[in-house]
């Protein structure tokens, strides 16, 4: 998938003809892309434990990114009492949800320690929080959207190769069929476009404005997928559903706190 996204990046950059950003910037962005491949792996492991519970933690990388924005880019002026309220709601519900016992949970989920989920989530949240800061920094420098994505995905390919050759045969899975390869190409197009759009948003607005907007979309849609497509609502108690609803409300409060 990352290979296809890298190819898409090089082709689009060649077509638009934007000037090269320089080797230093290219290398720094590629390094971030490489580390981000590790974050993707951590997210997959967390989703393997529970899609809906993982979705509740989408506030974490946003909160880290916002904190870095305050500390490094002096974005404190965007901090409001309403934002603090939303963050408190999300954090409280997320921590409670991670340790919440689901009624009639399946065997795989019941074996998984809540600390395992928290560990995977913490790893990718820190990486994504730093990635958001990197995007904002290069956005302020007006680095080309196309070159940013072009530098990012070769690094992601390298990171994915490291993960593949250090993972067990079970984790590597079966070789893809032609139909599977076609699906991967479609996904590659979407992740390339998503990265380009997110970077574009980083060029237009501060982290503390963009991240809360991402917060709501990252929270609501994965929760719905986990509950209604993967049928996790069948093993979620009423208390768990209430926590999910409150966490969603907290995300909405954050998004509209500006």
C-alpha cells in the first residue's frame, strides 16, 4: 500500500512540476514517514483488540499535537475553558472505557489486557502527535503539498519493510490475490489523498484549530464501524455504550470550542 502511495506521489509531483524542497527537508519528512509506518502497525494491533475501544482513544494524538503546538509554536491563545471541558470528558471516558468489562466479551477480547490496548494506543498516539507538529512546521514554511507526500511515503515503505521482516509469519499473512492488489491500490490512493489534505489543513490553520475537527471525525466513524459492522455492540454493556456516547459528546465539544 505504501509502495503504491509512493508511486502516486512521484507521478503527481512530476506532473505539477513543483521545485524540489531540498535534501534536508526531504530526509526529515521521509524519516517521519518511516516512523509513522510503526504507528500504523501499533494501530492495527490495537484495532485487533477492539475497534470501538481504540476509536475512543482518538483524542490522544490530537491532545499531544495540541500540547506540542502550545509548547513549541506558542498556540496558547487558542486554549479556552470549553476546550478544557471537552478534553476532560474525553480523557475520563476513554480511560474508563479501556478498563470497562464488556458483557459477554468474546474469547480474544477477554484475553487481551487493558494495558496491552493502552500500550499500542500510547505508541501510535505519540508518533501521530509529533507528525502533526512536523506537518504544521513545514506548512508554515510553505513546503509543497506534493513534495511533502512524495517524501513521506518512501520513508513509510522503508518502515513497512522493517516491520515485515521482523514480524512473525502469522502477522505477515497470506500473499495478496489480484483482487486484493486492486483493493490495495484503491486504498493507496485514499491514504495519499488523506495525507495531502491533512497537510494542506496544516498549512491553513494552527494545530489547535485543525486537530479538534479531526477529533470528531476520527471518533464517530470508527466507533460506528466497530459497533455496527464488526458487531461489537453485541458485547458492549449499557454502561459501555454510555461511555462511548459521552466520549463522542466530548469530542464534539472540543471541535466546536473555537
